[in-house]
C-alpha cells in the first residue's frame, strides 16, 4: 500500500474544429456533473417498472376473461384455455423485452443499462417457457378431437394453416436464439456472430404476431382489447426504431464524429480521441459508456461498449482500451479521419447517481477508465479516495494521469499490485476499505473491473458500513 505523487501529465484533447460556414446555435459548455442525489429513491422507480409489467400481464388476462372465451366444458377445453393464457402472458413479456432492449433514455436512467439487460434475460427465459407451454397445450387441445398426435398436429399447422404455420416457424427461430444464448454456448461465439443470431428474435416475433390477430379471438373481441395490444406493439417497437435506428443515424449526419488521434500508452493500452460538431448535445457524463461503431472494412458491423476515459468536451470525446479482443486490438490501427457513429450514452455510473458525500473510486485493470473520468469531474471540496489495482505498475493503464489528477485535487491514492489475495487486495494485505477510508459510511463507491474483483470490493464496502445504494457498478455483459 502506498501513495504516489504525479509523474506525468496527460496529453491534452485536440483543439475544437473550425466553425462551420453555416451559422449554428452555440451552447455553453456544461459544468461537470455534481452529485444530485436523484438516485436516492431509485428503488421506487424499479418497483414501479416491475409493477407495470405485472399490471400489463393482469390486463391481458382480464381482456381474455372479459371476452367470454373462457368456457370450461371439458378437461380438453381447460387445456386449450390454459394454452391461450400462457400465450398472452408470453406476448406481454416479449414486448417488455423489446422495450428493455430499445435503450430508451427513461429506462437507462431509471434502472441502468446493465440491470435492464439482466431483467431482459430473466424475462426472456420466462417468455420462452411460456411460449413452449402455449404451443404444446394448444397443439394437444386442437389435435385431440381429430385424434392427431403432437407431431401430426404440428405438420397440420404447417401445411394446412397460414398464420399459425408461420407462428410454428417463429417458435423454431426462438429455440435457435435461446439455445445460442445459453451462457455455456454463448461464450463459444464471437460477439458479432452471437449478436447477429440474437437479432433473429425480431424475425420470430414478426412471424408469430399475425396469428394473434387473425386466430386469437381475445385480441379482437373488443375495440379496447385491440387497442391495448396495438399500443403495446407500437410502444415496444416504436421505442426500438427510434432509439436504435433513427437517433443513431441522425447523429451520424449531425455530429460528423471522426477519429482525430490515437495515443499509445506504455502499458499497451491506446486512447482514441474523436472530434465532431455538437458532441455536448449527447449529454454524456463522465463515467458513462457509449456504443461505438467505427466505419472501417473490418469494424463497421459491430458496435461495442467502451467507457469515456476523460470528461467529454463540447467537441471531443476519448476512450481508452487494452487489446483484450479482436475489436479492441483493431482500434490501435484506426486512421485519423475514420468516421464514427455512436449510440448512448448509457449507464448510471456517474455523479448523478450519488447518494452521499465523500467519494471512493476503485478501478482494476482497464476498469480504471471510467474511474479516471469520474476523478476528473469530482467535487474538489469533498474527500476523494482512489484505489488502483493491477498486476504490476507497468500494466496499470492511465496511471500517470490518475496520479496527476489526485495530486491536483488533493485526493488520496492507493495503488495495489501483485498476486491476488482472498479478497480484492493483493496477497499479504490484511486490511479493509474502512482502514483506507475512515469516513466510508457516508461515502459513495464507484467500482469498475473484473466481476469477481468488483464483487469482493462491494462486499467489503457494505461490510464496512457503506449503504448498498451507495455502491455503484456497471456490468458489461452480452
């Protein structure tokens, strides 16, 4: 454990590009984001969103019961009605999934991008099981009167019906998507391949949706029911279209973002500095991440998440990456002038999520990048403690910059190197976060790094008296 003085100064961001010939509305540079304490009751918003999902499921079932379609005259009829109910709830969950994947700002600000993906995955599993139950129960109930087995009735659907046959194909596509999304199988695929397959889920929904309105009496039994389902589809897919297609395309033409410079660091990481018009209109905050698409022959098909490693300026942004994969390694070879498109910013890893006073910033490996940006914009009047964790000093990214910022802002800096011990610190360190940060109970912790390391850091912080709401993390997963 040790504290260091600065040994270097970061290279400055490039100057602003020339003013365009056409008059353009100017904006004052935004002040660094300060703690707003808006997230103090974030759990209320999360509970409200969860309640909304339950209410949508209840509403779908209520329309079904109000339609008079539920008639239990025989056991086989009960099987059929159970099949209809499972299909209705599965449809609601699928549409909520689409909305969660739309990257709408309200969802991102309320529960965070990482939590939205977690909920998206959980709902996906439930929806898939309900779809299987829906298909199985209806196949049994519709085939039994004619003496058809499940395989025979499936063939009948495919050959003798139009829209139901398409829904069977849609279910088959869902099976492919789910099988490739299982963690054990997913890790065998490159992200780009998995993502392309995962997009087939939208094809599956497109194949399945028509039969709900043509063969599902519940959907069209009343104008209220019809508008309920039309509204759900419109909100879910409208949000997806706006925030994942229209807005990113608009930004390409508005911001004209390009690579300005590549800086190579002694630890092997590289910083990509990008400039463009109206970058401040993205309203990105230090600590957040953005999905970046670099328009080169090898990279244009994928948009990968990287955190801002410096506070964004009105005309420039910076990310810092280590060559840990094909995409991050390719960034070192980008040429100045390469076009860049962005989606975001995303995440709640920023000062606006604060709930206390006093700041603990902890980064391991390349996880130091959002920590460095948060340090740059920290309130100089409050106590700040920075924890750097790496295998060695030579492998610590942006170390010179972190040291210089700590010196300039009077922050305490602790650097930990070497083989990992039982917790988040190296072997041989027997202390806790409370030993480093006596005022930890009222502070906020922002931690970014490998999952197991960040888990250990969060456990230590809570055990040291920090409120769980004051522990902030951003988990990158797919």
